[in-house]
């Protein structure tokens, strides 16, 4: 996706590493150089228990690759989950930037109306999640409410709409304004996969620099290791950074690890779906082990790379926990994965419930009660800071100059934001109607189709990243070099 997602130093150093790397590896293997393998350097510490968690890397690998990944891929290939609505033409709200990627690999092809299922194209849901069985009663109630509202002034009606919109936003961790925007278009995610695009340079660096340097609860005097826009401070830079990070409260430390984990996942995808050949005979996409090493090799990243991979597993646990907690919402008979294809929609709902049941069965879930505990007033303030900061990151996605990168950046931040919304809506989820056809007012907890599609596709990206690590372990296991 973003070509140089993690810092590799200056342009000179980068060129020095990227071009001769394969030759170095080849010579080292031929001459039997005695040095640690590339796999060992990338994955040496990506093992055992994870910080702030009761889980370990090996349990996640086994659970994801054998149980969850196959079901998830099948679900994401269905019509309900493959079409995502997005506005790729919103201006950057933070700086003036007209430097759009000129590569054809950055382009996104939106859907035509004929390519969309009727149920998605119309934007109509057969039955809203909070509908009661007695439609006539609901209509009568709506008419009465309408009669009351009609007596209000235009100013008051506008105020009520704003209040309602504010209430909806209270539990959200990301921007969702694309949903109703007239400039938004549907995109087929299967036809616009996340992969290498060639997007790079100062414009790409500015995105991540803004995220890390301005939105990760850290003082400006502390530099992130291998920050591409800052002068390298020497071998102690990484050590000093992590000393500071370890001293943070668990919530702010978790925030950084979520951002780092998302960043790692993106870099894994561009390394796994890399443009290896572009000729008259066609394009060849595949795994680029050298590209992976530049981002995660312990030696090439001054010890930073394996930490990034561990943060990926932390992100996995957060989003997996959200899937487990949201099961009661989807168990409601009124919640449908509606596309207008009745039989297929029912099968997809069943597949979704099976997937969530598997997610719930994970033995070592992350304990979200550890977050925002203690003094209620301080915890509420910290949670609001957490929410607004992540929301700010979701707005930064409109500054990405590569449209395909922007598409997947917006989707994955919205997916993670939806997961956080679920984690901290436990009471609302518990209050959902338990019995089929139960009467009552609109439940406090809701998910729009946009949020549902983003939630599962975002987790699909993380799940795929964990699966790809097994492939890179195999590719690098026999590689020995003297880099």
C-alpha cells in the first residue's frame, strides 16, 4: 500500500540496501556465510507472551491460520461484504496537498450501478435492526411523532437533528461521513485489492509522520525510532523511545501499539502482494522477501522490526475481542445481511454467526476492563482523549495521495474505530432485546452497514497479515547473510 511505510533512513541508505540485497543474500548462501538467518532476525522475539495480554503469539498463529482465516475469507467474498461505500475526493483537512500519485496502480475503479446487488444499490434495508413485528403500530407511532414535530420551528427541528447526530457520534471512534455523502461511490474490494502501488516519498512520509508525531500521546522531544523526517540520534534512540513508552499508562501505550500494528499490517500486505514484474507479457505479483526484511529485520531497523510485528498481534487481539463481544447484536433476528438475494443472505448470516462463535471460543481474549479503569472522572477524560485522537487519525486518511491507499486506509481505520466502539459499548450490547420479536424502543447500540463492512474487512486484513507471516518465515528460513 504505502510504499515506504516505515523509516529506512535517508534515500542514500535506502538505495544502498535495496539494490544489492538479493546479490548479498545469494553470495552468502553460496559461500555458506556464518551469520544469523534472516528469519531469525525478523522473528527472533516474535514469540511467547504479549505485553499487557494473557495471550502468546503461538496461540494466535494456530487459532487464526487453522480456524478463523478460512471462514473469514469465505465471508468477505460475499456480495454484502465486498462492496464498500467511500468518498475518495474529500480534501485534506490539515494541509494543502495536490500531490496525487500518478501511478496506474494507485487508481481505484468504482462500481457501476449495474454491478451492485439490488439491495445494496437501493440503500434499502428490508427490516431495520430495531423494528418490531407490528408494523402498523410503528407507522401509527411515527405519524403521531411526525404530527408533534411538524409544530416545531425550523430552528428547533434543525437543533433536534444536530442533537441526534451528536448522540450517534458519541460512541464512535472514527469519521463516518462518507456514508451519506453524495460524492461517495461503491467500490468492489475484491477488484481493488490492497497491495504495492509505488506510492512513496515526502508525501507518503508526511502521513505517517503526522500520525506518529502528533497523534500518539507522545512529547515532541521524543523521536520515534528511525523517524524518516528526523535526524538519526544514534543507537540509543530506540532504547530511549521505548523507555518512555513503557512509562505510559496502559491506555496510551495501547493506542501506540494499535497504530503500529495497523502500520505493520499494511507493510506486510505490500510485501506479500508486490509487483515483481511488469512487462509486455503481463504483471506478476508475489512475495518480496527483501521488501519485508527492510521493514522488519532486526538489524536493518535497529531492533525496531520485531516490535512492530508484536504490535500486529496486539491489534489482532483487540479486533478479535470486538468480534466476540458483538455476537449478541448479530444474533437478533431483525439484523440481516441484506442484498436482495434471500437464500444467499440467509446463508451469509449463518456463516457470519458461525465465524463469531469461533471468535468467541478463543481461549485467551484481551481483557478490555483493564482500560479506562480507576478514577471515573479521569478515566472518562482519558477515554474521550483516546476517542478524539483516533478520530483525528481517521481524518488524516483523506490526505493520502494514492487513491487505493486512501481506500484501504479509510476502511481499516473505520474498521478499528468500529471495533473500539464495540469494546466500550458493553452495557448497550447487553441491553439488546434477547427474545425474537420483542417490543420496545430503538436499542441504544446500532451498527450501520458501512460499519459492519469496515469491521470485518479490517479484521480480514489483520488476519491475512498473521497468515502471511507464516509464508515469510518459510521464505526467509534458509536465507543467511552478513548484512
